[in-house]
């Protein structure tokens, strides 16, 4: 099994070599893919057993957490022509690239037969309550973004983004925080399929969701050198995104999973089910 997991990470990273053909840094792109694939290992092992189900868990995370939210953040604060003048092109290009990554990860997981028949079955809240909890998660993200974003900006990144405050004021404070609420809600929605299909204990699932949000939204993309950030700046953002995305994933995992049940066979051959919080 360990060898198959390793192969999953190595094979799942191959599509990340596509952008290296244009921008170079092939080693860093491949390493980024390996790290990203490693974050999806719990999904490959304990997520949906079908190909369609696995793809349905992977795609929302990559499109929302990796592509959409990072694209919108760059559009907000990075004034480089490569970002502002080619916004639609960048979004479509990133969507295609990570779409290929999703297909590669799904194919690798299916070919290697990683899915394990864990007896744990996650429970779910009714749709109405789940919707209200997603809103709570979005508000929690706003808090994480405010607290850790301000700390990071005041201590580390003000020199890199000297006009950040003016950009927020020009955009509109209310509109800015509405955007952050929407980002938090979308990222939470992106991991709902994972939370509701991951056959792991509640805390394990929450930590897996948090790590996946951090890796997909910060660590993996920022491993690759780029012309917009110096290495120190990328490292700072990796830590900053951990302080925002990881708590959001854990919060979503704990709130949206009321618990889990471990199925088995009771005395006399009758099915038994034990609830775990």
C-alpha cells in the first residue's frame, strides 16, 4: 500500500509539468504536484470508491481553493500588468491546467486501487442546518483573514504591498468584506463533498480538510518561483495562508460533520452501528 501511495503522488504530479513547458522550473512544478497529490491521499484512500465520486471531490477543491480564490486575491492586490491585463486568460489557463491535474489524480487513484473499505460512515446535517453552518464557516474565515492578515501585513508584507489599504478603500470596505465572506463560503462549499464522503473519524476528516485547503490554496502553488514574488515573500504567504485556510478547513470539518458511525456485526449476526463524535 505504501508503494501505491507513493506512485499516486508521483503519477498524480505529472500534469503539473504542463506549465513548465512554457515557464520553466520543471523541478519546482513537479514538486508542487507531488505535494498537492499528497494532500489528496486521504481522499484516494478513504473517499468515494467510484471514479466519478473521486473526481467530484477533487474538482471543487482545485477550482475554488486553488484557482478561483487565489486568482481573485491576486487581482485585488497585485498591480502587475501580467495579472491585471490578462485576468480572464489567466483564469481560463489555470482552470484548464488544474482540470488536467484533477483528471490525473482521479486516474491514478483508480488505476492503483487505493480506495479502502473503511467501516466508518460520516453523518450529515439536514440541508437547512448545513447551509446555516456554511455561513458560520464563512464568517469564521473573515475573522481568520482579518486577524492573521493584519498581523502578516503589519509585520511582514507592508513593504511588498504599500498600497493595500488604499486598494481596499477604493474597492469599498463593505464590498471587500462581502467578497471575503463569499470566498469563505465558496471554499467551505468546495470541501463539503470531501467532508461528507471521507470515511474517517470526525477530527481526522477535519484535519484532512484543513491541510488540503492550505496545500491547495497556498503551499503547492507558492512552491514554484514566479516573477511577481521574491522567495521570502512566497514563504510569508505560505505561512499566512496556513493561518487562514487550515483553521477554515478544520472549522468546516467539525461543524458540518455531526459525527460518524462505525458499522459492524453485533452478536447473533445482527448489524451494529456505533456513533463516534
